[in-house]
C-alpha cells in the first residue's frame, strides 16, 4: 500500500516528458463508497453520475469541514487526513446493451493513489485552507482541448504497445489501464469553494500544467494533487467491436476526455502546513513522517483500519449489477462536440435515503 515508484508517478512514460519531481508526498486510499454523490457540484441532492470516493467517512451529500474532521475513520493511511477525493466510475457497455461496473485491482477495495506534488520548490506552497474544495477537468469534454482542463490527463495502457493516450486507449491493454490526472493548483487566495457566478477560484498553471507559472490573478500555489486510478479493462476483451472499445465513464463519456476529479480538504488545522514544510521529500511515501521514524509527527493508520473504513450508499439505486441504463440516465456520447448536460431517454426518480 505504501510503495511508490517513478513509473507509477508517470515519470517513465504515461504523461510524457516532464520536469523532474523535486518534492512529493503520496498516499494510497481504498474506496469508502461507490455512489451518486458530489457535494461540490450537487450539494444536498443526488449527483448526475456515479463516483468512486475515497478518504474520510464523514463524506455525504452536504457536509462541512468540521464534519469531515469528525470522521470516525479514513481510508487513507494518514489519520490526520480526513479529506475526500473522488472521480467518475468507469462502466462497460456489454454487447447485450447492459452496463456493468469495470472492476479495479483488488476491487473489494478499489480506490486510488494520490500524490501531493511540487515540481518547483523555488516557489512557496500554500496549504489548503479550511473548508477548501475544488473540481478539476471538464465532465462534458469529448475531444482533445487546448485548454488546460485536458492537458493534465493521460491514460497508460498497461502491457500494451502504446504507452500514452490522451483519451481512453484504442487498443486492448493486456493488464488494464491507469488513468493519470493532475488537478489545478493556482488559487486566487479568496474563495475556498467554486464561486456560484461561474468564476474560477483555482486554475491550472500557464504553460506546463506541472511546472508552469501561476496567472497573476491566481498567485498562490497549492499542493498539486495528482490522481492515479487503475481499472481492469482487460477482463472485457470480448466486448470490443474491432478497434472500438466498449467503455464509458458514468457521465456518458465514451472518449475519456471528460475524466475529472474532485477534492474537499479534511486535513487537521496546521498539519498540512507541516507536511508541506517537512515531508516533501523525493520518493516519500507517507511512512517517514507517520511516526515510524525519529521525529515523525503524523499518525499512520493500521492497514486493516484503512481497508475497513467504509460508508453505506446514500442513494437508493443499483449501481453494481448489470443495469439497463447508466445511473442518472446518462447517454453515451463520443463527440467531438462538447456533450450537453442532461438526462437520456429514461426516468431518473431516485432519491437520497436520508
């Protein structure tokens, strides 16, 4: 659970030639729930599509920073991190027209690996403030975009001939796929959640999304979150039709360009500041600062506690077994035009259970 390699970070492929990583902190977090929830985009109601969610057990359709800190457990290996991280679920459209969840390695756990990155230590890194939340990417993209919302995304075809794709691979990947996604990390220093008037409070760096420069209106560099998500797509090799893969993300994205990530801060006050100052070391894997080394100040979760941290689904619908439609009635689209948010030709009448 705690191992980190340069290959897994994408520095030996995956996201192409990148500047050397001078500092990073990494955690691997099993899934706490697979559900149609998104308290950032759809607070207090059922989300438009299914997400894989990891982190603190305080997660819900509408929850506060204080409730996050009060989480009874976290699926991340550092107890002080009660944050939540989530991405859209990958489905496969079977030849019979039904949809099934694509499993992840060790799928009773699933989840993802999250990196806290810094490619340039000459600039100070500002810890996430209390109550901070953000979204990266564009769920409605269906083609490559010159905007930075898609420049931080790539797919690694594990065991395949091609090592790097901008969207879902167009070849069979013998060992599945790995999704590699950078979140934005330039903050305006004012808003802690996405403004409701359409403005942005975080953006990607100009130029290289990993080592460019922050725009003048967004001068604060936050820790750059990098999400690594693996799926066992190889088990559905018989569902391909020629070079057309059968996969779609939960929002109806059959291209992969609409992959996106969400984050809500649940770090104890002051702790992330110490992590940024003291724990950003090359190949750091959360153990050095987790109390196992002299001077360690973080509390390392026992692996059995990490794996046992789960919450129940809060939306009354089936999302795992073969289903006749994507939860949320999302229609699969392939672009190249940007998709239109909305429902497909079916009835979505599910409700929150609480």
